[in-house]
C-alpha cells in the first residue's frame, strides 16, 4: 500500500482528536518539556503510563536491600493501599502542577524529608528514580494504543532528570537510552529473591486486586507475571513464572482495548486532578499534608 494510502488508513482508524494531539506532541519544542510530558501522562497515554507507574513501584521489592528497608519501616505491610496511592499521587502532583509550582515544591520537600531518614546508596536512590522513567516508557512503547513520540520520551527524561537534581541525586543520565542502561545494569547486579521482597509483594497485590474486575482477581499474580515479562524479576517477587497462555490473554485484552481507545475521542478531563484522587484511601479528596509515610519521618518533619 502506498504511503499516502497508509496515512489515510491510519486517520480512518484513529479519532481526529487523537491525531491532532499526536501532531502537537511530535512538534512540541524541547523547552516545553513539562507541558509535553503532562499531556502524555494526563491525556494521550494516560492509562498505560499509570500502569507503568504501578509496575515501577513493585519493582523495588525485587532488590533485597531496598526491600529490607521498606519492610523494616512497616508502612507498606501495615497500609499497603495508602503507601501505593501516596507514591503515585506525589508524582502526579509534580506532573500536574510543575516541579517549581508551590504544590510541586511542597512535594519535592516531602520527598527530600522522607529520604533523609531512609538508608541507601546513591545508586539505590538513582535506581528508584529511574524506575519511574524507564518502566512506564517501556510498558507504553510495547502496549499502548500508540508508541510515545521522540519528543515525549525526551520530555519524560528531562522531567525526571530535573526532579533528580532537586532531590540531590547525582550521576543522572541525560538521555532515555542512558537511563535504561543504568536501570538494566543495576537490576542485573541487585535483583534476587528475599523474604522481605516477597512479604511486601504479598501485601501490595491486594492494591492491584482492588482495581480489577472480581472475576479476574484470582489471576492477579499470573497477570502480573505476564505484565513484568521477566522471569528473574517474578522469581524475586515470589510470583509464578509467566505462561504462554497468560501472555496471549494479556496481549489479546490489550489489543481489544487499544482498538476501542483509538476510536474514542481524547478525554477532555485529565487523568488526575490535584486534591481529588478518587480512591478508597481518600474518598473525599486529600490535602498535601495527608501524604507521606509517618514512620520514616521525625515528628517535627511530619508536621511541616
């Protein structure tokens, strides 16, 4: 089929509002990186970036040193849903409002206060930051209704580099490829099973179960394995090995979803509205001082 015919065929398959936004994202100037990333996360690729964020959260449990720190703190085991949602809300607050906005500055101050009391090496902190970049981009590139554009990937990378600088994390990558290489090398050296990691995973599986239909809940662990698509990672997390049928089931479900999404108009409301999470944790919304784990901060810091 000639190139012009393919272009016409694509336009027939995808809603015009999505095509218009895609064009804008492709041509976005590099210095408009916060807006570009915000559009990607809140509108164009919202659901898949959210799924990628959940997968990045679980990934930390596969590193024994990180898992032991998190397990000793006790927040995840005692309040798995709150910890999971708080982690996501802090990042989405930063994306929605901007790193240097008043709400963004408050969230960065919270992150810095929390990490002041968390033991870890510079490589550990860099890895945790880079999971938030690399894992969602990789998931979206493989499974969303369209792949991220080069401008979107560059904007996402710039966002997390800027965040890392404000958190005083050193040796940050300048490109997504560099970030992915750092993450892969770290995981190759550090991912392995641990009792703490499996305990954390057991506690947080129910967070995911609360978001999926009841008929699918017994298959949560199997579906997670298919989503991770990495036997070393699933072994470390105490999940079952991926199966061909579970991978095929996931691929089919995503293909159907993506076909439906392409035909729908781009949402007019963002995926996230600051102060209104829509979750069981904060059914009436939240204030910024509601966020954050109490157990890793001093009482003075918790009241700030």
